[in-house]
């Protein structure tokens, strides 16, 4: 008897080792040892295994494992095909994602370039505005300087005129010109002359 047949029929009926062990009242390890040909079930256990998985004892006792080997090879082949198909799907997905990513990256680069161009344009405008403001400020400073100079000149001129007036007045006061009287254009001294005193 080959334990591979027990495993084959068990798996074909979608039973787990725990299911079979529970039905027989043995441990799962016992079922595993049977399927690995490390031990064999007794006659009663074999009969109950055949009943559980729905085959005859003769089928379980057959030593021809060609059908099982073929089934295993088919499953391996199917698994390999599934792996290959899955890898192809993954590769296609990667290529598709890469193309999509590249497209989005190009769009992002173009958008950033457009934004950079707008920023440079705004910076240029601001630079021109600052330059214009600087020129206007320089003109204002120059105008203020000229006003200050003119104001200083006017103030100095007024001061000079005031000094001249004061000095003139002092000169007149000190030389007695303020006591003379002018009659018909001829200056007359306010004091009596010697002729006037005799008369």
C-alpha cells in the first residue's frame, strides 16, 4: 500500500488530515506518517479510511502510483503556468505603471516649468518696480537737498539784510543824524546857532 494514494483521494475529496484523523480517532501526525509511508494503517483503519474517502480497499492497496504522479505533475505544471501568467501580468502592470508614472512626471515637469516662468516674470516686474521706486526716491532726495540749500540761502540772505539794517541804524544813532531836521531838503540842526541866540 502507498500512503500517496490516501493523500491523493483525501485531497480529491477536499478533506484535511485533521478531518480524517478526527473520523478515525487518531492524531493528525498519524495520518501524516501514513501519507509519507513512514507507517501503515491496520486492516480496520484501512477499511475505515476507504469508507471515509469513498474508495475501495483494493484501490488504496494498489501499488500503481502513476495516476497520482501524473496528477501531481499536472498540478505542478498548472502551478508553473499560473506563476508564469502571474509574472506576465505583473510585468505588464509594471510597464503600464511606468508609462503612466513617466507621463505624470512629464506633466509635473511642464507644470513646474510654467510656474517657474511665471515666477521669473513676476520677479522681473518687481525688479523693474523697485528700480523705478529707487529712481523716484533719488529724485525726491535730490529735490529735498535743493530745497534745503535754497532755504539756507534765503535764511542767510535775510540774516545779512537784518544785520545791515541793524548796523545802519546803529551808525545813524551814534553819529547824531537822528537829531537833525530836514526842511525843504536842507538839513537843520535842532540846536540854536550863535546867530539865533543873538537875535
